[in-house]
C-alpha cells in the first residue's frame, strides 16, 4: 500500500525548496538525462533496500537512508536525505511507525512519490509495554490499520548507492543512546516521535514468511510506478520469493537442534516476536527488553532482574544485536554465568562480506548463531 504523509522539519523543508529551484533552473538537461535511466527509489533500511534491489534489478536505482549495522530507531535525517526523496519515484519503508522520522522527512522533501510500507498485509502481533515482549496469534491482525506506533531516530548512511557513512557513531551504547532525546522531542504531541512500544510489533522482516509478503509488495509498487517493466518486476519477485522460502526452510532445519527447553531468547532489544512465534521460541525478559535501542539506561534493579531471569531459564547464552553495543548485556551474562553469543543482525544488514550482508544471509546466519549457542551440543 502506498501512503502519503504530512510535515515538520523546517530546515529540511528549506533544503527541499532550494533543491526544487535548482532542478527548475536546469530542468531540460535533467529530463533528457533521466529518459533512459533506472527508476530512482529510496529505501529506509538496508533490509528494505536489499529486497527492493532483488525485485527491481537493473530497472531501479536504490538510495538507502540508514546504513549497515546502523539503528533506524535512532536515525536523524539530514538535508541530503530529503534530496534523495525529492528525486525518488517511490519510497520503500517497513511502516508501523518503525521509521518514526519518515513522515516529516517525506513531507519536507516536497516529493509527489508515495510511501510503500512493506509490512502491509503481514499478520501482525502486538507488543505490550506491560510485559516487555510481543504476543502471538490471539492478537494477530492484518497490517494497514492506523496504529500510531512509533519507534525512534539516529544515524545515517547511503548504502546501495552513494554512501555517507558515519561509521562508529551509528552503533549506540546502552549508556549513550538516550541522553539527548529529551529536549529534541519536547512539545511534539501527536505528530511527534512516540517512543512507546505498545501496538503492532514492526520487526516483521525477521521471518521468511513475512519476507515473502514484503517482496510481493515491492513488486506491486514498482509495477505501478513503472508499468513498462511490470512483468520483469513480477518475474524477479517470483524468483526471489522462491529464494526466501528456501532460506526459511533452511532456518527451520538449522533450528531443529535446539531442544524445546532451550528455545529462549534473551537479547538487548525486543525484535524477535515474529521469529519466536514462527519457530516456537520464547522471548523472555521484561527487564532485559527495557534495553530497547531508544530506551533509557536500565536501573540496577532491572539488571538484577534480568540476571535472575537468565539464571532461572537455564539457557547457556544470551544474544547481542548488531545495532547496539553489548556492554550491559555482557554485564548480565557475566553475573549470570552464561556466554555472550556473537551478535545477531536485526535492524540492519551486517557489513559487506559478512554472513548477514544480505536479507537471506541475515535470516540464515541468525538461525545458525542461535542453533550453535542454544543447541543440544552447546
């Protein structure tokens, strides 16, 4: 589904206005140059970008806003991001408030392009602040409803195209990630960035079944934007869906070694609700999951509660994520006497050349890490 949005980023709006004037001044050359070029599109994250590139192929030119190993929850747009959206014919996002900064950025750009939310049509599960994790089928409902759920802001990189990498600044420690958020969000009201985790869980991409829906949404949007290549988009989508389904089968086979009593995930951000539902895992730790990438630092009592939960669960390992530095999780593991596993890739793809440098690689490498550290031989 393609949606349009409404604005607040005065600085970005001014930048977009200047871009529009510049384009008008040299419009003839731009029109001629763009006649035979690929369709320019923007993807919010590297996961979204990889899906778009697989479906779009040579017919699209993808600009990515939030780079590899970077946190979309805490991303802060810059004027260059508005420029990319101004020039785009479509904007692809997760939706469900995951990119809480996107609405203002799109409106500031002045673009006529729609926003395609790849979560549209996914069977959603609810996230409740009361117990700190997502709930499954009894509360599932189809995407596309207005939910008011928002998640956060920070750094940026144009991957899959022109790159503006902010490097280590994008990976936020548990100590640093929240300290500047207070003043920036005062007075935002209903149009601002709601950091609540109540409502539909937006982390839909971490199962292959949802990836299939996302790929088809991309194909449908590209076919509408570029009807001359509609057949090519649908053909690529069909081939890519087969690859996603194969990766899903591989994930299930890999996880078969994890006994029921050890299918428990402790992470430093509650992103695995859909994964847990699909593969019969339990995501424990209301205290642990207060360590959302945009949350305040955990108190000593919360850390102590998390340590106790880890001990009582009997699991041999807990899992950091690639978008947050693992200091607090390491403390919990040390005090609980368990291992810290290698990081899982969740909100962003891993570095080029890593096992998680594609969407399919993210799915299969996460499963391998979990199986290795929770399996019967661990």
